[in-house]
């Protein structure tokens, strides 16, 4: 079973947000009471990559989640490529 992330979905326009919004929908302007909690599957496709150099080098990716939002995450994979499908390993690191 895939890990999940806590998000919100707008009841009016169905837009999904991560992290959760609590100020109203940015897409349609619906008020806060129209945002519903939602579990977002932590699985998606790599959209962009950046290698960060320093004491602890890592790879950061923009991941288009299957449930909609585009997020940034640190990858555990050594050789990720744009287009790879990734899923959360422990809720924070994708690989």
C-alpha cells in the first residue's frame, strides 16, 4: 500500500492541494469551509530534477502526484530521470 500525504480538496472546483490549505481555494475563490481534508497518494512522476551539492549531497525533484499537486521532495534513488514514477518510502523521501 502506498503512503499518503494529508491534503485538501475544494468541494466547489475539486482542486487538490498539498500542503493543506486553510484560507480558501486559490483556484476558484471558494471560502475555507469548502475545503475538505483528503489523503493524497504519495506516488507520482518526476517532472524536474536538481542535484544539491554540499556536506550531504542529495537530489531534489518536482513530482507531479497522481492525485494532482506538484510537490518537491528529496529522492533516495541514485539515478533518477525525468519521467520516472516514484513513491514515498517513509512519508518524506521518494525513491
